[in-house]
C-alpha cells in the first residue's frame, strides 16, 4: 500500500470515527472507523491491504488493551458469574459455530470466514484471528459490524424497555 493511500485510509477511518460519534453510532470508534476506511478503500478501487507490520502492531495493541482491563477486581467479580457465564458462552459459541458451518455449507463462504464471522467476539479480535489464518478479514469485519449494530441496537432498546417496566424510570437513550 502506498504511503499516500495508507495516510488516506487512516484519515478516512479517523473522520469516520468522528462522524460516528456525532451520529451516536453504537461502538462509534470502531464502527465509524471501519465505515470511513472501507468507504475510501472502496472509492479507490480496493485491492491493497495494510502492511503486515501495521496489522501486527494493531493486533498487539488490541491484545494489550484487553489484557490491561483485567485486574483483581474483575477476577473477583467474575467468580460470581463463572458457572452461568460458562454455560452461556458455550451455548452462544456452539450456536455461532453451527450457524457458521451452515453458512459455509449452504452459501459457499470460506470455512474460516463463516465460522469466525458467526461466533461472538469483538470485531478487532475476530478480524485479527482471521487475518493471522490468511482468511478474508474484510468479510469477517463486515459480518461482525452488522452483528454488532443489530445486537447493540436491539439489546439497548430491550434493556431500556425492561427498565421502564421495572419502575427504573426513563433510561437515557
């Protein structure tokens, strides 16, 4: 990727994140940046990918960000929900894998992209995993972007409705 196009992708991603914040997109830093960078990439014809060193640095940064969020308090709180959490995670991952296999068998999507696109997880983590396996990370990012927008919108709406029903008052939008 040429340095000028790389700067353009980073600028478009930053502008997309800023617009995502103004538009109050769910997960605006990620979704806005993804939309902005993708828009520029599509407008310029696509085809080029980010340099592998930059992809590696982004993966390390995502890993460090997640690791830095864990601490003694988080681990103590996690113990209270360990058993039901493990059951919920296994059920959700199992359903995601089953849906991914169905997508692979029924629609001709690659196995790696189908499974990693359908299982739950953060966009950054799933895209990084697919990229490290040589898969189509753009397809997985698109699947997860749609999934996240739907999940955050629907779950947010449902939680606000249950809060109102429970007498918790009007929840902020």
